[in-house]
């Protein structure tokens, strides 16, 4: 996959900029860049195009209970208008990405949501910037109210 990812470290700011090319999965590509740069915590932004978007959206029951929708997959390619996310460590100690994106499909429908790992392949290009957080520890742990695995933030020792 490395030959389909371009990433450059700006040594003055510590930021990493680059692009993912055709067929690279958006979230897996970002994790690959982090692995290659020894990052365990970062924030990132991106824009570009995907062959399709696969995501979930927040739903609320009549009783006011929040949950995620069933997985949705766009039926056309999409233009990712704006995306932002965090990279941290999951409960098993592996790199993990939490990403939300806003996109428009080929029918000019705008929507977005919480993207699913391994199911968002690049169409032409996705350009990104990573903001490393070398002194921060982000690791998933269960939310006290909902019991969902969410990033917990602390200082890295």
C-alpha cells in the first residue's frame, strides 16, 4: 500500500501532509501514515473523492435512547467535502481512527456520518493533513453513560 500513499513531514511544524490514491481505504491509509511516522495520537482533516462512502448516523428512539443506524453505503461515488478525525489506540492496543465526514454524492445529495473502517475506498485522491499529538494518550475505554468504546484523553507519560 505504501506506493499508493504520499506523505511528507514538515519538520518545522511537525505536521504531515499528503494524499491517498485510488483504491486505498481512507481510514486504513491514515493508519498506515501514522504507523510509518510512529504516531499513536493525532488529529486530522481531509477532503477528496471516494468510490463509495460507508457510514452510520446517530438515531434516537421514541423513548429518547441514542444509538447508531444500521450501516449505510452510498450507491454512487462521493466527493468528500470535509472530514475530520482522531487517531488513537483501541481497547486491544492497536491504532484506531474515529472519523466523521460530510459528502455529496453523484445525485447532488449531501449527507454524512461516522465512517466505517475498511469500507471507504478512494476514487481519485484524498488529501489530508495530520496534526501529531506526541504528548497525548488517546485510548478507547467505555463511556460511563452509554457503555460505548470512546477515546479517553490523558497526558502521555
